[in-house]
C-alpha cells in the first residue's frame, strides 16, 4: 500500500461524520454491482468500515447500544458511484482563473467540489491531473469531506502537448518548463526525453500517485496541439510505463486517434482515456490485449466551456462527432470500458455530473451502466495494485467489501435518471461513516 510522506504528519481530525461500531440497514433491496436485478428484501450489516453480513429480511432484536438500525423501507441499496476520470482541482473554475488566481482560493473551491461530489453519491474517483495530493490528505484525515481519491498528480506532457499551458511568450524562455504556473502549481510536468519523462513519473510516484497520466495526443482545451497530433515517442512512453511498473502500477494516456492509441499500447500503456476518433482495427487490438478504455459520453448536448468558433470548441466538436461510433465499437468488440466524466472549468457542468451517467443508456441498459459505474470502475482502480491508496473490495455489495453505500428512493435499474436528483439519495455512506441520512 502506498504510504507517502505526508501520512506521517500529525493533523487533527476537525470534521467527523456519523460513525458507529455497527449499522444494520434493514428491509433494503440490493443492487450488488453485478446483477441486472434487485434482490428480495435484505438486512445488510456494516461492522466498522466493512460489510459484515447480508441476510434475508427478518425482524431484528438488537440490544447492542453500539448498533444503529436504519430502516431502508424497501428502497434500493447499492454501491457508491465511481467516476473514473475527474480533475477535482480543475473542475469548478474557468481556465483563466486557474492560471491567475491565488492557489489558496483554488484549494478551497476544490474542497467544495469534492464535498459536493460525495453528496451526489460518488464515493470514489480516479483523478487524472492536477495538484490533488493536499486535498486527498484533507479528505482522508476527515478535515473536509469528499470521495476516495486515486491520484495521478501532475499530468506529464511534451512541449506543445496537451499539458503545456505556457503562454506563447513563455514557450521559448529558458527554464520556463520549470517555472510556468501550471508546473509550479503541480498541475502539469513538461518532459521532452525518456530521461525527463522517467524523472517526472518518479516524482509523482514519490508524492503518492496511484497511477500516472501521460498526454499521448492532441486535446480540446490545450493551446498548441490540433486534435490529430500524436505526442511522445514509443521510447518516451516506454520510459514512463517501465518506471510505473517498477512501482507496481500503470500508465494511462490521453489519446483520441488510432495512431496515438496504438503508439501508446506499443509503449506498454494499460488504459486509454477518451479515444473517440478510434478506428475498428484499433478497437479490436484493445479488446485482444485487454486494454482498458476509459470512455466519456461527450455528445453535442454537453454544455461547452469554450466559445463557439474558438479553436477549442472546434476540436471539441470533432470529439463529439466520434462518440457514438466509439461506444458502438467498444460494445461490438467487448473492450473493457470504464465510465468517467472529465468535467473541466465549469461549476455549472459539475451539477450535471450524473446526467452523463444517464446518457449512457443510448448504448447500454441501465443495469450495464450501473455495473460500469460501480463494479467495472472498481476493477480499473485496482489496476494500481499496491499503489492503490485504499485496500479492499469496492463497487460491490457483499460480505467483506468496503462499506461505500447508497440508499436510493426508487429503482435505478429501471430509471437511471432518479440518481440525478440528490433528494433521491437518501443515505450516503463512505468507509462505514454516514455523510447523509434523510431516512
């Protein structure tokens, strides 16, 4: 298990949510993360931070004063949701603000972003770029609230790549790779050789990264790179994957096109982020080699943070046009698909996070979508191996699994949209602690 240096710091617990030695959720219908139907009525026991027992619903005679019984009233109990692609530090503020504002302000906004995400039912996230380690520490020590975080730390980019946010007048300045705001804040690291890539990977791992994020192709929000650009060489990518493998973890890459995806796989990458411009041959290869496809439902309905006609918006539209085909290829060839949102630069878009779950029913049944956002995403998280910051089973309701639970008013296997209304999330538990309870 990864234990970065900051775990040694003595930080007092300032905010402690409801916690008991044992909870019993009686009379709940269970979506276990895998099955396409709800169970008959059950009683589900939580001891400390684990699910300890599941039994058929029956009358209870509880005398232990440390046990709290909560009547689920026949509602749905399910695993906490998992978003496999977030940027908690970068999600709620405009891009210009993130480049110019005081870092203390950015941190406070990010703390609210995390707290709000937990209240939407997201108990775990894989964070794929940004100075996230401090926020993760504060959540883990219960100073503030939020989901479990699998942090990548700074994303690693070549000069002129998707993670190069230097201004044009900085680009040719000596040492600007070390001094620009995005680098000094820990948002990105710019590396232009196998040795530099290897160094920055090792830095993020030392800080506590559970996986590494590398920019392998052009992107919408970046300044310099068209969407079709392939970034890094196989040797540079291989330097990253070898350094990560030495730590028992993996590299995931930002990539849209067949060339950038194939080059990343050649370099040993285990997961592809986005990939909306893929071709069928590459999708077949991903399925054959067991590569994860962390694919987001970027469609034309999505609210854009970029002005119409801007270069960023034009690149975004190219991605949107490829989304439907990408999902159809993923289904056709049975690629391992993860679900995530990749929301950036907009507090308003964050409010609609779960709408990006509902829209998945264009391609999958509600049960398939929920399995993807719970059990399947948990399997991707566990790809971090010993670098996973939290040990134990997630994404399932079974004895021995971590107690990350939701009680939902309604049946999301019939109607996913009920999860969009936070009033329908009547109980939220993470790690055996209750963060919301309206039952």
